[in-house]
C-alpha cells in the first residue's frame, strides 16, 4: 500500500490521464503505422536521456 499526499495524488493523476488519452487515440487510429506510434510514444512517454 502506498500513501500519497494530496499533491502527489494530483500529480499522478496529471500524468496518468494524458497517457490514458494517448492509449485511446492509438486504439482509434487505425491508419497510423506502428512505427509512427512508436515515435509518438517515444517523444511523449519516455524521459529523454541527456
């Protein structure tokens, strides 16, 4: 069990909601190639390595 502060819970929600929308878009976008989605996910979901 994890106890999150109200601020931490809000930050987690702010992270998860857009990711859920991305998944919904991916499921609906039948004309987008897997390679294109891979590039989109890499830009939006992964932390860039500097």
